[in-house]
C-alpha cells in the first residue's frame, strides 16, 4: 500500500489536503468523504481530535476508502469544491497571469519552465488558442498527476478553466492514459456546468514514456500517434489543429487554481512540490513538501532513512551518491549538483543496491521505450544499455568506461525528446558520482545485478495510491 503524506508547514494550502479551515464542518460532507477518524498526522482535524477522511493520510497506515476510487467514493464533489472558493469568476485574467509571474510558478511536468512565460506566449501567438491539461505522466516512478486527476479533478479542471481565460482559448482538453482518472474527470465534467469557458474534451492515449511529451500530446489529440515531433514549431506556435496550444501539466494547473483562490498564499502555493518516493526498501509514497527541504530529511521522514543513494527526477535527474542527503529539493539546487528535479520522482537505493545495476535497468527501460524515430536515439540508448549490462555480467571490454563517458557527453540534445538525454544523464552520473564502481565489476561481474537488465521499468514503477 502506498502512502499519501503532507509534510507542508501548518497553514499552507496544499494539493493533498483541503485549504485550512474549510473542512471541519461535518455538514459539508459529500460522497468523497466517507468519514471516520484515525490517528494520522494531520494539519487539520476537529476539536475532539478526530479527523475528516479528506486528510486522513499516513505513511504507514492504510489510506483506506480515500484511496479506493472505483465506487466514486473518494474524490471531491463539485459542491465541496465551490464551497471552498473553487470555480470563482475570473474577474481579471491579466491580473491573475501577473500574479502567477510574480509568484514564480514553474511547470511541474519536468522541465520547470516558468508558467507565466508559457501562458503569455500562447496568449500572444496569432490564432485562437487551445489549452491542454497533460495528465500523462510517462515516468514510471511518478504518480502525482494520476492521483490529482483521480482525487482532485475539479481542482485540475478549475486550473484548466483559468488557463483558458488567461489565454483566450476556444477549446480545452484533458489528456490522459489512466482509466480511473478518466472516469473521475468525466464525472467531474458532468457535475460542473462550466458555462463560462470553452468546451472540454477528454482524450485518452496509451501510456508510454514519451506519450506525455508536449509535441506527442499535440500529435495524439490531432488523431495521430502519441510520438514526439521535431521542433520548431513548438506547440505554443503551432499546436492542436494548427492553433497555439498550451500543454500544461496537471499539477501546474492545480497550483494555478490554488493561486486564484488563495492570493495571499502565493509563496506557499509555489513553494511546495508533489513528489513520489520509492525504493527497494520503505514504502512508496506521494508526498507534498516545501521546496528546499533536504533530501535526507525527506527520506528519513518517509521511511527511506537507510538509503545510500538516490535516482532523481524520475529517470531524468541521474544517480547521486555521497552528499545526496544535503541536496535541496528545488530546481536550482539540484541543477547545481548536476541533477534535475524533473517530475519530482525520487527512487532511493539501499547500501546493498548496485548503482551499476540500477543504471543498467534504467537505460534498458529507456531503450525499450524509445519511439524509434531518431536513429541516434535507437543506437545511443541501445549502446548505453548494452555496455552497462555487459559491465554487470563482467563481459565488458576494458575500454567500456571510456566509451560510456564519451557517449554520455555526446548524446544529450540529439533526440527529438528528452528520452535520450535521460539515458545519457544516468550514465554520466554513474561515472561522476560512483567512480570506480564499473572497474570493481572487472571480469567477475556483479553477484547482485548480473544477468540481462530488466527492461520493464518495474523496479521504478509505483502504484497510484
Ligand atoms: S529521442 Fe528517442 S524517444 Fe525521443 S522522439 Fe527520438 S526516437 Fe523517439
């Protein structure tokens, strides 16, 4: 069972918990609040010490009925959402966009691009824009977007409505692959009149590592395969149906909705991150945490305190060993350390886990997920995966470390999407942060990871709580 944990300071509006002070009246209970009490850590709760199940989360206890979406028993109801300020009229879209810029909100899909810059680029491009809520999280170790769509569909749809208002969009889409998320979104659309915004379509795709890349999103919505295209043009220039298109991650849109409803809490709204934690020990967890939190403290708080290393960003931020516990959870700090926050998925390694084996599995997975459109991606991911797998078996040539170093430096930026970059970064980080571990394998291989590297990504995948 996966945990859902808020580590936000008291009083911060979060995505895993309702806004403070708005959930204590039992008369506001609706179908997604089955009720009950528990001994969970919590920011809210009633005077008698019991807790509303909305924020009944605990890293080590069952998440209970809140996690069982299937019966429509666990997600927000429109009346509850509007009661706490959701779907409020957009009085001044430009002022909201200025607020987003001033707050410094960055996209939460992986690149961390400033949200206001993207919104303005779409608004100012010629044509009537399209806005897309991108809920296809291709990183196997991330669950935050599917969780938001399953449990907070109105929050995401409100953010999409606000993005449409700020850009002047004439069409909106929710793009996803998760069947439970689709049911939640369609149910939310049916109970929300949304008569002050554009029509909202739901577009389903098959899950894959590249299906959520923004040009793949556009291609799929236009009826093609969910595969990346060469850029330029980028979607903000020419996207769905040729119109300027905003492809926004669902957590980004959820934070836009919070910024609209809670203007006085802009610093807290943008200063929090949803992260997915997993590893070969400790339970997986979806966590909301303040930016800047040290990774070691985060791991310790969530049952991964024995970790010896971490793979950052999903598969995009590389492996980090000695000193990783002191790294701050933010884009700048991780970039300075040669890593990347990506979509916020962190996979912890135990002392007995072999980083070479982990890198071999990650690159094998990426090679299997290559859309096979770019020759350099097919040959590059295959070469990296093959060489690392040979190291684990003790069959690598003596010059393999030099070859890996050369490829890791030459390959980034040469594919049409970030998949090849991820494979190169993992390899480079293995060489940078674990010097000597390849040589240690010598001709004997590794008793822990020898054999064909699994290409299914299961080591990194997490079940949505
Ligand atoms: S870099 Fe790889 S995954 Fe990305 S578009 Fe090219 S072939 Fe496909």
